[in-house]
């Protein structure tokens, strides 16, 4: 696969197809690493805070993140305006 990539011989119609090939070639990684990547990609978007908290908890379970690092990751994943309000409340 690396040779094909260097020679630009790979053709994928979607990013998903490309990632599937990468996983096949290099493995999916251990469960903890996969959980961390999923946690770092998570965004609140249009979800309500309650919906997002539930999703965040499910995603964080098994990631190894606990206490302060988990709280900091949570703050990075919520909408910026809500994060600012939480920071103001902490003062």
C-alpha cells in the first residue's frame, strides 16, 4: 500500500474507503487508542448539552482519560460559547 501511495496508484472514492484500506494494512490499533482518537474527533455541533454529555461519556469510557484531563477534553469538545460561559462561572 505504501508503494501504491507513493506512486499515486491508490484511488478511493471516499475518505472512508481510504481509512478502511489503512486499517487493513496497519491494523485498527488497540481499543484505548481508538477510543482516544474518537474522543478527540467528537464535537457538540447541534446536539443539546444533554445529548452531547451522553455521547461524550460513552466515547470516553475506556479511553483512560480521568479527572482533570477528561474535564479539559470535554471543554475542548463543546461549543465555544458554552465553554466561555463555563469558564466565566469558574472565576
